[in-house]
C-alpha cells in the first residue's frame, strides 16, 4: 500500500448540482461500472443508483494515451484520446511509449514482465513551487534520482500503487487537478511499467474516468485493486469503496465503483488494507480486505471496527470486530510476505498499541504496547526482513521502531515532522520523506533550523527480538532536495525471499 501525506475520514458532504453530468447510467445492486472515455479535467461522477445519470458499462480500457502533445486513439476499444496531459522524462514528448505504439524511449515490455532484481522508490508530489505535479523515481541504495516526469500545470498525481505480482511489476497512477483529489471529480488512471534498463516509463493502458481515491487507501490484491473513494449521489458526495479487476493490465475493468453490501457499513471509513489470496493459496484471485471504520466516539476517543471483505471471483461477507479504542488517527499496514495485518492506535492514555491479526479474523488479534506514546501518528510500514514495525509521528519529529517479536522500541529523531515512510526489501532500508507545510525554508537563514523538503534513508538493525537500532544513512546518500512528496511507494515483488 502506498503512503500519503495527509487524509481524513471518508464522510458525506454536499455538491452543487451544476457540476457536469456524464453519460447515461445503468446500475444494479450498488455495483456500477465505468466506461472508457476521453480525458476531461474536473468532471463530476454521479452515482447512477441515485437515478440522475452515470456512465455506461465498461467495455475495455481504451481512453486517452498519456503522450506529450496530443492524444492518440485508445488501444483496447476505447474512444479517441484528447490532448495528452503528461510529458515524460527528458523533454516530455518522447520518453514514454504506450502499449501497441512504437516506442519512443521506454522499451516496450512483453505481456509478462521479468521479476525485478532491484528496488525502486516512486514519489508523487511537486517541485518547490508546487504549480504542477511530478513523478520522481529514486534508487533506494543511493537516493539518486533515476527519472522525473513533470506534469502540465494544474495536473497533480492523486495516488500511486504498485503491483508486484509475478509477471506484473506495474504501477497504477491516478491524475487529476489536485492533491488530495477533489471528492466530487473523477480522475484518469494509467498503468505504467518502469524499464530498469532505460530508466523510462512505458504506459500500458489508461482507464478513464475512475472515482477519486482517498490518499493512502490503495490496496493491491491478486488481480484486484481496491481503494476508498467518493461518488456523487443526488446533491451529496457519498463515501465509496471502489474495486477494479487488474487481471489484464492492458484492459483494466471496474468491478464496483461503489460497493454496497447487503448490510451497510456502520461508521466513517478510515483505513483500508488487505492481503493477497488466502492462507491455503496465496496466489488465489483477490484476497481479503480489512476496512477500518470509526464508531462510538466519546470525548475524542473512538472505536476502530475492522470489517473483513473477502474478494475473489465474487465479493463475500465476513464478521467484523472492534479492534480497540483510539484518538487522533489510526494507521494500518498489510504484510507483503504473510497473511497478517498490522494496526497502530493511540489510546486515550499511555503507549501506542500495535495490533496484529490475520485478515479474516480481527477478533483474534494480539496486541502489545509499543514503548512510545504519541497521538499524532502519520504512517506505518513493516520492515519485513527485520521483523520490525516502523511508525512515523508528526509533532514528535520522530520515526518509531518496534520489534514484532519482543516489542522492543527505538526512537529516531528526524529533525522535522515524521510524515511518509516505506520499506525497500532489496536494501532492507526504510525511506521517509518530509514536505514542508510552508515556504519559510526558502527565505530562512541557513542556521535558522527551518527544514526544507527531505528524503531520508534509515538503516534498521534487528531480527525482531530485544535488540533494535535505527540510524540515518549519510554516506553515499544523494537524493534530490527539490521534491515535495505527497505520495511514497516502494517496489515490493511477491513472492519475495529476504536476503
């Protein structure tokens, strides 16, 4: 799952009826598909189950191609494209190729891509001036920027997810006019492949339009992609759970833009994570989502109710369970190597609680006290090869480490707010980023202690027991200093064997 800089709960709000209506709707049991179409900025999606218009069923990927100057005809039966919105790499127009087109620089992969042999860190964000979005790719061993894609003005990366299943090695990127994405607008999604030899992107397909993702909720299962989103129902922006079929990355299909179970979800949707397959077959289609819902709030402290959602050829049902009480923001992470989900909650008093559960049985979760106390948690990852959970905290300016075998803790002072964090299994290193909330760093004196954008590598020494060491890497680390990170994603192929 991707990290994001900031997001809140998924809740309802009003929207003007003057927003653009698209197409004619066909709906059944809360499951509605999108059609392939042209890329139009700031479009509103109306949930057709409300009877006020929607989009025709999806007939293939199609849509616009992310070229540099003008759109070409979509590849999988979609409509002709409009002006391209993303130039790639050097100069912008020749760096990216599209599946089925001649290759201007990326190198067209086969339908089955090779197993990756090195790590990548992909950042969605902006340059210093924040006028337009960028996609930056860095090497986790050195911090060297391998590629930078500058998007046109008023275009932002709204979300990124990585699919490391055997034969895939692709990135799902969502673009719109803002980050976070506007709740009442639809976006474009591109399926991209990064060529490790040429350090260039190749676009395999585009799906448009899709519901706007809530940052940090992208969950990749086997041949499925799910995320929290919003659709417009009547004059109200309605929270939604969107599920896509990614079995063919050149022809993504929508399973549900707004999944509606027979018994509606109770509470605000906060977190979404999931594990691939099942305990008996990790390669089986889909997997199990764990949806975190905020319930029963009193004096700023709430229950986190975890609702499992089995997904395969169909969407199943399961019993949910209250995991624990929290204040602030709960954070969650799904293991890439085993059938385990992790949650970190700040209770009303005392230390952070770390919960560990199999995805289909939150009621059987075990938990332990992390030595740290914080109520402004930002992001979480698990250093799988060191059996250690890592949690960032904002005001504490810290990265917290907790071993999963003994609950031993360690703090690392980052010297700035703790924001995004991901784990690279190839170098066994955590990468954490900082995006300042102001531009004060540009005018402050060098010795004023006002940090600018930052990308930090953290070395982790542990086997999951009582010993843990966290250290900032300084030697041989030269990341770009002009990237404001809103999203942070690491390449993590599955299955993976730790070195």
